């Protein structure tokens, strides 16, 4: 298996897509994997804020 250290996309839109994907995965698997519910909620909150702030800044 090749060692690739570029696991995080450089484009902001791709980073948000990755975060949204993890939110969906953790909603289903988080409990089974032992991920604390508070951590799942925090990622969801941070993802939502990251999506909303640029829109708010552009409309100000």
C-alpha cells in the first residue's frame, strides 16, 4: 500500500464534503466504534458553522 500523507483535501469545498461524509458515517457507526456522542455532535456543529460563516460574511 502506498504511503500517502495528503489525506486532507486542500480545497475548502472538498474539506467540507469530507466533514459532511464523516458526519453521515458517525451518525450510523459512531456508537459502535465507541466515539463519544459529544464528539460526534461537536463535529456536526463545527461543520455547520464552517458552512455558514462564509455565507454570513458575504452578505454583511
